[in-house]
């Protein structure tokens, strides 16, 4: 009998990514489809089902060849019922019975979790986490999200909000956050937060700076522009912005390190493309905010899997279906 497979699905606002993997986490097939959010997202699940069944035929595979399917999705997830609600970028305003529909139409066991949690599982299993039992993942994108894995299991919390690391308060008098609080790390270290910091610091900056010139001229800038000017041109304002961001990111990571003491605290998402330039600065501040045993045992790392973290982590959910 052929070895059983697992399938991972990473559901995003623009694309749905799929992969068939071995139980060791090696990707064997990979494909994607566009996310059709028309008609309040009512086409999304039928499109996923059609794509799964089409590819099973294509690869001459049967439902019995699979342990299960795991999926990462935006929104609030009820893992027991297999439903999702409040995924606004998918136009899912009402409860979606995802598990029920997919199991019925594919004949394969199905499970799902929040997309940031699933990316954390992927990085922990096959990426920078080295499959260690205690790993925290922080994704720095349009917002700041994350996932916490302790003693091999994802933490979910009483309301499923464990791992919402973007809402750690680092500056009580800081920028307003979309969550209603002030000074969340998301308002500083996300892609949009970094631009917000640049605008704030630019107002008080009097020296010469290409970044300040761009802002004064009303040009659109991105977090990538800020890091590029800081690293490649040593633009003084850009360096100030990067230092400000890394200080508060180091503070948030320090709080996580002191509370949880993971072996790895992994930085992913688009902002982490700044690489070692970002990581080393955050690690320096992290050392300032942690006590000695944590400083020595918890390492700040960069994510390794990129866009594959979600599908690999989602597939790993399916392994639990066998237990």
C-alpha cells in the first residue's frame, strides 16, 4: 500500500494555495487558484472542492490515499464545528460550514485553524523552528499576527485569541490601533506602522534625508523603502525609523521571551525581508529586555519558508486527524 498523504490549503484574500505532502512534510504537488470573493464569498468553498477533486483525478489519487486535509483561513475559527465567521477580506460575514461541505464533497477528513497559527506550525515543523516543541512566530505584514506553540501544541486561549501578538502594548500613549487600543506593536512594526513612524519622526527631523524629502513631497513610501534607504544609503532619518521600530519590536519580543521562553522566536511576513539588518537590531534590544536565562536560551530568527509556511502548517493539522 502506498504511503498516506496529507493536503494543506492556505486560504488568502487573493489566492488559495494547495499542496499534497508526505507525512514527513515534503511537498509533492503544489497549485493555486484565484479567490473569488463575489456574492459574499459564496463561491470560495465550492471552488476549493472543485479544485481538490480535479487534482485528485489529475494525479490518479483516491480519498483513501489521504489521512486528511488541513486549512488555514482568515477570520474567527470554531475548530470543533469546522466553521469560520468574520473573514472580512473574503466577504464572509455569516458563519461558513467549511468542514461539513468539504468532507461531504471530497470524502476526506478535514480540519482548519487560523491562518497565522497555521503559518506558525509550518515554520516550527519544517522551517526556522527546527521542530522544537516551544516556538513563537511573529508575522510582520500589513498587520502583525502570530502563533504560539508550547510543548508541541498550538495555544488557542479561552476565546481563540492566544497568539494575537500584534496587540501587545508597547507604548500606552502611542498610535491608535484598529483594535481600539493605543500603542499596539502592530501600529509600529507592521508595514503600515513603519510608514506611520516615518511620518511622525519626519516632522521633527531637521537634517538632510532622502526619506524626508520623499515624505515632504507627498510621495508614497513603503516599509521596504525605509529599510533600503537605511541599509544601503545610511539615510539618517531612515536609520532613526528603523531603530525606533526595532526597539519596540525588541520590547515586544522580550515580553514574549520572558513570559514563554520559547527556543525560537521567529520573525516572518513581508517586513522580515529586511533580513539580518532587521533581525540583529531586534536581537540586540531583545537582550536588553530579557533576563539572563531567557537571553541565552531564546533565539531571534528569521522565517525560512516564505509563502510555503501556510500550506505546510495547514497540512500538519491533518496529521492530528490520525491520532
